[in-house]
C-alpha cells in the first residue's frame, strides 16, 4: 500500500513539491487547530474582611482559588473597542478614533463538584455584599481608616487571571487580568438543574469589573504577578 507522502509525490509536479512541503510544515507546526494553545483562568477570591464566624476561612478561599484553574471552564473577558467620532464637511464625513473603550462585563462558567463548593461560595459572596449594602455588617476597620494602605478599597471584589500557554504547556504567552470583579447573577437555575437530565453542574456567572488589562510581554507586571501566584499554589 502506498503511503500518503508517496502518493502526493506521485501526483504533484516536481517544481511544486517544495511549496507543498512548506505549506504542510506551516499547517501542522504553526496552525494546527487541535493544539493551538491552552488557556486557563485563575480566580483570586475577595478579601471578605468581616465574614461571620463559622462561614469560610482563608484556607478555604485558597483552596477555591487553586482549584479554579481546573473548575473554571469557560470565560468571556471584557471587550475592548475603539469609539469613533466624525468631522463633517461639504464633501462628507471623516471618521477618526476618539477613545478606547473597555466594557465592564465578564462571564465565567464554574464546574461545580458534589459538595457544591462553588455555588456555596457564590451564595456567600452575594450574601456578604447584601449585608454590606444593608449596613448589617461593616468591613474591617482598616478599610475605613484613612491612614491604612487599604483605605477605600472594596473587600468584596476579586481578580481573575487568564493565561494562554503555548501548545507545550511550558510557556505562558499571554496574560489577561480582570480587575475588581464581583458577581451580578447567582446561577441558581444551573445549580438546581433539571429532572429530565443528569448532567454535571456548570455555573455560568456574570460579573461586573473595573478594568481589563492584557500583555504578551514576559517582563511586564502581569507576568510577574502570575509567576508569584503560581509559586504560592505550588507551596500550598
């Protein structure tokens, strides 16, 4: 039986073999859709400076953060766009870029486990924000002390890091950071599921964030933050 390479050589003119070899090399080395890179998302949970006793502790939050690399399956980062304006004259209008615009919407889907760890965490997150808004609880006094380094910060917001690796999974080539995010929707329907199906629990959750930044520069602050974070996980 003739192999594929021999077959191609038999039907392709000699003067085209080099071009075909180059095309195949590019296709399977640089553009293979099955191994175009791998993307992970890490959640850094909120500070929660005044959670009720017996709720969740710092070690549990670290556990959720570390396992989020596996449990966050899908993510839609904030969209970056360019706003345009125009100058009109007798011959028509000239469009020009006026400002960069970053949306405040972020979505991710958590794969929940049999203990419902992620839904419980999201519910605690919602309840904490509601209690703050109602005035039933107050954050740690450091957040209200003008001489404190965390003065004015929000203790209920989270950061998310989106990492894209090359196909070998050895090198990070891209880092995106979602700043100061908090959930807008509680995925109760997804948590309850349906009696007609027996699916794994996927919690699609919408977030609001303050900013989104991204970088390909391995010397940037974003890459340094991610390196420190992954080092912490390796020691946890």
